């Protein structure tokens, strides 16, 4: 066996902060809760990403989301913890500007989030 992988195809109009929170919602739901980095990490990250996407994030949250994810890597019993951490690390690294946009009340691609931010 060589391993396994998955691919998600999304277009350029997708809000990557929204993508990160949706991914984390899936893994937080799927976590069996046996090991702490996965149980607590996915739960914390889901809450942080939901808050961030709703326009209630703080500048320091961007690095905290990345660091929290890195601290999960290699510290869980099964690969679910790594699978949750890796996309989040990549999204923070590759799409940091979209996190920064949310701090300014802008979600360039997601009208639903703009509506949320508008009532802040
Ligand atoms: S990493 Fe695997 S074993 Fe550990 S809590 Fe998550 S799903 Fe359970």
C-alpha cells in the first residue's frame, strides 16, 4: 500500500477562511475524542475559525490558528489529527491575506460573510 489521498477542487471565488472552517467542522465532528491534541485541537480550531469568519477575529488569531494546527501534527494516535492540521496550516500560509481581509470587515468572495460582517 502506498497510502491514500484526497483532492478538493474549488474555484477562485471561494472564501478560504470559510473553507478552513468547513474543513475543521468536518474533522471536529469526526474526531473520536481519544487523544487530546485531536479532540481539543479540532474543537478549538473550529471555534476560532467560526469566530474569525464571522468578523470577530483578532490579528493575533491568524498565527495562533497556524500554531495550534502545527502543534497537532504528529501528536495524535491516528492520521485524523494530521489530516485536520495540514489543510489549515496550508490555508493560513497560502491565503493569509484573506484572513487579514476579514479583520478589516471584508470577505471578498463570500456574500454570506459580508452580510454577517455588516451587522457587526
Ligand atoms: S487522532 Fe484519531 S484516535 Fe485521536 S482523537 Fe482523533 S480520531 Fe481519535
